[in-house]
C-alpha cells in the first residue's frame, strides 16, 4: 500500500527547488526586490543542477484560440513546476489566484509560490485542481 508521501506530486523536485530557495534566502535575507532573488535563484538553480527556464511566456486560450494577452511565469523548473517568487510581508490571496491562473493556462499540475520577504522563507505548493 502506498504511503502518503508517495502521493506528493513532484516530491523530490519540489524538495530541491525549495532547498535552493532556502539557500538564497539564508544568504540574502528578506528585504530585496524580487528581481534580486530571481537572479540569485537562477544562479543557485544552475549550481544545484535544477533545470529551469526564467521569465516564461504563458499563452492563454479562449475556445482553442490563442489570445494576444499572456502571463509571464518567473520560472518553470523540471519542465513541469511553475515557480512564482515574491518579496512581500505577507502573501495576499491574489498571488494564489495568479498562480492558479498560470496552472490553468498551461495545464500543469503544480506551482510553488515562494515568499522571500519574511524573516523565514515561506512557501506554498499549489495544485491545479482543474487538470
């Protein structure tokens, strides 16, 4: 019988991503702009051999027709996990909605919302329930 841990979506990949984020947060601490964390994280992903694409354009479709508007994800890691980074005192609901929209637009199953703006790194795994 599979354990609860076996049911965690992209468990090992998520662990590596969050570990890299923690390393960046330990080195820089809170208070920098998102762009600083993004650049540092890109370097840490390379050092940690985490495959990623930065600033990925996500097309949006309506009735199978591509719209001119699109989203831009901070990172897509392991070709499957959308990573959205923030640097704020607390995460408003709108940021979860934003990540959910990214997941819906791409039909990907997992997103991770990382907040570098607090004394301890905070993160949330977001599952695409519409998939």
